């Protein structure tokens, strides 16, 4: 991956609001005091001095603050999504270079014991942070980085675990109508489809006609997530997160499990 997953958590932290955001100093306006028509200004304690500074009225200030607060939140969400896309991008950009060569399959096995248990998870994450992963190894390593597996599983136990989770996913797909009403389900599927049809369509995995089976798989895993997580449902941009995961895993059920893992990490955002 382009940016390491140890660094990925820090990449998705909320940035500072832009200059002029909520809390930025509101300039005060100077108004020249003018006497009412037909009356003369009287100097003394009863009349404010010339060029008195008046604060902006609350009825004008509150809408401005609400607008700036909305702009600040929009800025934070945009920066978070940008960093997620950067971390999951297909290849290195000119501005990002790894410190070490990508992790190879032979080196990855040095982090496992003879039963296939991961013995040095923190060291593995740090290694990937500094060098990334060879593309052919992403399908395997991303599951560790996204905490898909419970701790301590052997190689065979991981295989059995993914088989069981695949059966659970297929069961969840068959429960759409039981978990969501007709109107809610149509609303979710419509929103998902709008995003899926314009997500990474220039990538070989998704290019071609709209009936590309990979587009259907992306639609189904996002719909399943939205239906089974009604408190979150579907939000615009989720397709950008799920798309590279599906392309790497090349398996709808496995991609769904990994997508749930990454959404778990994004709960605080």
C-alpha cells in the first residue's frame, strides 16, 4: 500500500480547520454614531463618542458561525477521505517514496512461526509503514492490517475462519428485505448504485459496460454493509474505500470482511 497502515491511522486524524473556520476572529465593524433626525448630538455621558465600536449583532453572527462550522466539518471530511484514498491508491505517486523495498513473501514469513501464527504484529506494521507491500502480497497482508483475523490463529484456522465468514456474508445478502423496508432498501440501493457507476471506472478491474460483474459485487457488498449497519447506512465516498479492497481481494465476501475492518477504524471520524 502507498502509505503504511501504522501511519494510516495518523493520516485519518482530523486536521486543523482552515483559516477563517469556526473560532476565527470575527472583525468588528466601526459605525459612526449619528443622531436621530431632528435632534442634535449631545456630548457627555448620555451619548456614545464618535467612532464607537459596536459588536456584530447576534442575529447576524450566529448564521455566519453556523456556516463556518459547516465549512470546517466539510473540510475535515474531505481531508479524511483524501488520506484514505491516498493510503489505498493503486501505486506510488511522485511525491511519496518508500524508505525500504516493499515487503516480499519470503520476508513476510519471517514474522510467522512454524504453525503460521503471526508472532510480531507491531514489527510487521512498522516494516510495512516504511516500505509498503508487494502487490501480489496485499491480498494476504491487508487482512492482518485490518484486524480481520482474531489473534493467535494458525494458518489452517485462518482458512477455516474465512470460509465461515464467507457463509455468513452470503446469509446476510439474503436478508436485505428482512432487515430493511422496501422504501429504505430502494433508497440505499439507488444511492449505492449512483456512486458505484462512477468509481474507478478507468481501472481495468472496473472498466467496460455497466453490467461488469465487479461493479455488481461492489454494489452488493456496500448495500449489505448499509443494511446490516443501519446506524451508519451508506455514505457517499464509501465506494472509494471499498473499490481498491475488492480489486485486491478479487472476492466479494473477503472484500466485505476487510471493508468492515476499515470502517471499524473510521468510527471516530
